[in-house]
C-alpha cells in the first residue's frame, strides 16, 4: 500500500481530470461499506419477526409468546442456532480475510472486490430464498466471506488510487457507509416487518448493492501499485497516466516503484512486530479491537429489536427504536469526522468512555429495578423513553470514539515495516470478538440478566484507564515520526529501546 507521503507534488494538478474515475471509485467503495453495514444491522430486526421465528425457530417463538409467571423474560431468545445466524458471518469473515490478503496481493484489488461482491450476491440469495436453517447459516457465511474480501481490498484500493487531497475523506467515507448500511437495514426491517415474507425481502434485498458492487468492480481499473507489485511495469505506467489524466506522472511513478521495493524488503512483518521496538504497536493492535467490541456496542447493533422486545416494547416500537439508534449512530460518526483532528484521539476516547459507562450503569440499574432477577416486569411509557434516551447517548458516545478510532488508531501507529501484520491482527481480533459477543450475548443475558450491562461497563472502565495511561496523542503526528511518541512516553520508554536520534527530544506531543 502506498503511504500518504508518496504522492507528492504531481498529484495536485491531476484532480480536475479524474472526476468520472473518482466517482466510480467512490461508488464501489460505498457499496462495499454499505453491504458490510447492512449485513451487520439486518439480523436483529429479522430475528424479532414472528413469521421468521415460526418458520425457523418455532421453539424460540413459543418462548417469546409465553408470558407466564414462571418464564424469565431475559431468556426468551436464548438459542444458540439463533445467535449463530448472526455470528457465523464474523467467523467466516475472520477466516476469509487471511485468504483475501493473499488474493489482493497476487490477483489484484479488482479481483478481490469482484470475488467479495459475488459472495455477497450468493449469500443474499441463499438467505432471501432460505428454506431451512442450513441455508440461512450457509448464506450468512457467504456474506462473511464477502465481508472478508471487501474489507481487505476496498480500503487498500481507495488509498492507492484516490488523489492525495481526498484520500482521507474517502477512507472516512467508507466508515460512514457502514453506519449508513446499518441504518438502511433498520429502516428496511421496519418497512417489511408487517408482511408475512418481509424477512425474505430484508435478507434478499442485499443482492441489489451486491450486483452493483460486482458491476462496479468490473468497471474500475486496477491500481498502478498492484500492477507494479505483480511486475507489470509498462501497464502500470499507462494506468497511472490514465487515472491522473496526464502524461506527467514520472515522479509519482518512481515513488510507487520505490514504495513497492521497500514493501518487498519488508520480509518478515510478523517477526518484526514481535520485536521489543514494536511492543506498543503490538499491544494496541491486540487490545484496541478487543476493547472496541467489549464496549458491548454490537449488543445494540445486532440485537436492539430483540432487546427492546424483551424489555416489553411492542414489535413496532422495538423496530422503530432500532431505527432511532441507527440515526444516532450515523450522526455521531459525523461528529467524530469533524472533531478527531481538532480535539485529538485521546479526548474523544476518554470522553466516550466516561459517557458510555454512565449510560450503561443507568440502563442496567433501570432494567434491574423494573425486571429484577426473575425477569418479570415492564416499563411505563415515560420510563421506556428515558431508557431509549440513555441507549442513544451510549451509541452516540461509541460512534464518536471507539467506533471510528478503533480502526484509525491501530492503522496510523504502524509503520510500513509492520503494517501488514498489524492490520491483519487488528482485523482478526476485531472479527473474533465480534463473533464471540454475537454468539454469547443472548445466553449471557439469560444468565447475567441486567448485570450484563454492568459487565460491559466494567470493561469500559478498564479500557478508559488503558487509554488514559498508555495511548499518547497521535493527532497530527506523521506516520514516520510515530516512534518518537513511544520513546518519550512514561511507560513505553521503559520497554522500547531508545535508538532514535536526539531530535525526538524536541517532540512535545506526548500525553
Ligand atoms: C465496529 C462494528 C460496529 C459498528 C457500529 C464499527 O466500528 O467495528 O463492530 O457494529 O462500528 O457502527
């Protein structure tokens, strides 16, 4: 992948000429992000639809209807196959992302995106036409493979072909599209829930963006970086001229060749990252994605409609509440985009942590007071509104902190030498924890009851202290100067060998 500093002077005057090209690029990236978000957000609503439950999970449906005193509401949806319907996607994505990185390197970004799009398409069709649980789960696994391929290739593609000036915006756009995808899924669930076969529409309609992604990935050109990586130098040069709309690309072309050489010299990114010098990066690439999931956000993203039903909201109100949290998620992500370079990462992560903790404790306490340990009870209209308010405040806090920064921070602290390994670890840990939480949430709710909210709140305390103590501010620090942060940090300077020249002492941007 080309680093930010490589596209020097030459790029600036190409911009006027790349409009159509950039538009197609944006479009393909948007479809990739949208599909990921859509698949994230769709299952919660579908899982709460009665015709869906009657067809595939009649036992769960019976429990759901059972209002008898002996029945614990917390356990209404506790069924491992039902959670596998949501979680299997992440397991497949985890496995696929290892293959996807090789495909992206050997066959190019275009091929990876097309493969991703085709898996998305087959997955949506399998789900939309599902006759049994096996078709549902296999369909979700196909979608997961699509996610694995697209999450690997789309961001790389974007950073390689976008003119320098809009590169940042395009990458954040990918994040935004994920949240928009979740919202679209919530809205579609709300619209289809009244129909007998509404769940088929909800699941199957993902085929439309999947087809658009396939067509789009056939229309985009291969990136010059990828062609150089595969030794096609002449073709790469022509492609760069075409993309930039000018023949004057020699400087940039040379930069790409140099970058490719440099990347080839990075023979052992996996070995590199275990060196003491990279302990901070390794630590953050493991803990940040794990903590991002341990905020408990996907309890809301995956299971909000189910959770709201358990809490006694009607079917419509549950789906509507999910739409509301979806809107809050999109808007708060925008807040992050506009503040992250101004206030910095630490401020957002610390504020987000405190706000999430307060909200979780209030939500847990409210549920505890009304439902107690035996899961019998309900909320008045006003109480339900207050509860929804605090859930929204929690989602907002996540969406301007750990949501986008959970991806940004690990990627910006890794230098080229360790970037492939760092990114792979980050994605894999994220998918692993997403899978685990999606799989065990309903069972945990059944056993921990309202205490589940305190469980996640506890992790939020730990991760906030972790950030406060260990993460230096990375705002405005060029990637190549990141190492200075560690050698002048109160903790990391004991771990990282101090082999940086004295100019590091001038850097004041620590804690
Ligand atoms: C997380 C997802 C989550 C989403 C919510 C992302 O940053 O990785 O797990 O569902 O944010 O918007």
